[in-house]
C-alpha cells in the first residue's frame, strides 16, 4: 500500500468513527426542544415543547384532532382534546412515558414506556396542559388517613379481578395487567381516576377520596406482604396457590394411598 492510500484509509476510518459518535450523541427520538431552555420549569417552555412535540396530534392549543392529518414531516397525527384533562392526566401520561406516542395507531402501554423529557420539561408540559382548561389537579392521596381493612375489601371488589388480591398483576383479554408493587401513592390515585387503557375509570361517587386513601394504603402494604405462614410461593393469590395444591398435593395423595394399600395386602 502506498503512503498516500494509507493516509486516505486512515482519514476514512477516523471520519467513520467520528460520525458514529456524532450519531450516538443525537437524542434517542425526535424530541423538539427550543434552542434556549430557561433554567426553571415554566408555562412558556411548556407551550414551546407542546407546539413541537404534541400539537401534531393534539392540535394547536390542545383542541384535539379527530381525523388523521399530516403534521411535521408529513407524519399523520390525531389525538383527543386535552382541554379539560388537567394536570392529573398530563402527569400520569408523561411520567409513565406514554407520551409523545410515536404513532397515533399505537396504544399507550408498558411497551411504549420511555420518558424522553427532563423533569423540568415534564413539569412545564403539565403546567401548560393544566392551563388549557379546568381539569383536575394532581391528586394528593394520604394513605396515613386510610383504613387497611377497608382498603383491602375495596381492592377485592374493584381491583383484584384484574390485579390479583396481592396486586401482583396478571392478564385480562387484550392486556397485560401490571403488578402494583413500588408504584407511588400519587400514581395509584391517578390510575384510579383516569382508568388507563382497559382499566375502568372510577369516579368519586364509586370510590370517594377517603376510600381511595384506604385503597392506596392497602396497595402500598402489598410491597412487603406479611407472610401468612405455611409454604410461601410468592403470595400469588388463591388460584395459583390452589393449583400448587392440586399439582403437588394430588400426586402425593395418590402415592400415599397406594403405599397404604400395599401395606394392607401384607399380613
Ligand atoms: C402521534 C400522536 C400523539 C402525540 C405526538 C402525542 N399524543 Fe398524547 N395522545 C395521543 C392519543 C392517540 C391519545 C389517546 C390514547 C388513549 O387514551 O388510548 C393520547 C392521550 C393523551 C393524554 C390523555 C388524555 C386523556 O383523555 O386523559 C394526554 C394527557 C396526552 N396525550 C398528552 C400528550 C402530550 C403532553 C404530548 C406531547 C409531549 C402528546 N400527548 C403527544 C396521541 C399523541
Ligand atoms: C379490568 C381490569 C382492571 C381493573 C378492574 C383495575 N385495573 Fe388497574 N390496570 C389495568 C390495566 C390493563 C393497566 C395497565 C394500563 C396501561 O397499560 O396503560 C392498569 C394499570 C394500573 C396502574 C398503573 C400501574 C403502573 O405501572 O404504574 C395502577 C396504579 C392501577 N392499575 C391500580 C388499580 C386499582 C387501585 C384498581 C381498583 C380501584 C384497578 N387498578 C382496577 C387493569 C385493571
């Protein structure tokens, strides 16, 4: 290899390597940010971030877009009005990493979870969405004021059908039901009032704020369930525990019956 072609090769390799680092330094998705971000959260920052990242689906000023229409980059956008969803819904959807959706065909859910905004940006967006109408504020549940046994019985009647009695999650037709361990009190209260995806929405008539405190207290208590004695199989709830009884207990029963039977035959 001549000296010249070696130099050319070296330059090409360096160029390729540095463009790889440049590509990595790009944000992981197309979040649009103003060139200058103030140091504190503000409604102004919220409105700029909204215009760049949300308006293509939710419309200018959050009025909603019913039939899909092309926005920036000719990507089709559509989404519900955010006029009266309030800080409650914005806090939940943004902190769950559900928004912005990559495509309006997507269903917000655990697979989409990725929070692409900083805490300052999230607060700014929440403030902006809240200012669009008169929606509910971020709830402030007080589990200390709740009653554990009331919480457990409310959870049994309203939530356990999907989340299981110990809140360990499971499946319902069409959705994975998340486990509720290590979910913060505020998020539990938000989920109850919003009813994300297939989860029903509970009004204050169905579950009062005082009862919600009890439910939150019960859900938080499942983070460290006291062991009920016996053989712990991860507090999976009555159905899996019953299954274990059948799969292990039943064969043992058969075996011992046979042994007893055999012993009888001998004099
Ligand atoms: C690609 C389209 C798209 C983009 C971009 C998008 N959204 Fe959404 N958004 C939706 C759709 C569709 C729904 C309804 C989802 C559902 O509830 O099943 C939704 C729901 C919401 C909700 C819940 C509304 C309610 O009824 O409680 C909030 C809040 C929200 N979006 C905020 C935002 C914010 C803030 C941004 C920008 C950071 C954003 N969205 C970007 C499509 C989008
Ligand atoms: C019909 C089934 C169903 C019922 C009943 C139900 N949920 Fe859910 N819940 C779900 C599903 C499905 C999700 C996931 C939603 C998503 O992916 O957007 C969920 C999500 C949640 C979350 C968010 C979890 C997280 O990862 O942050 C909380 C908290 C929650 N539920 C609490 C409750 C409570 C408390 C009740 C009773 C008052 C209840 N749910 C009743 C199905 C249900």
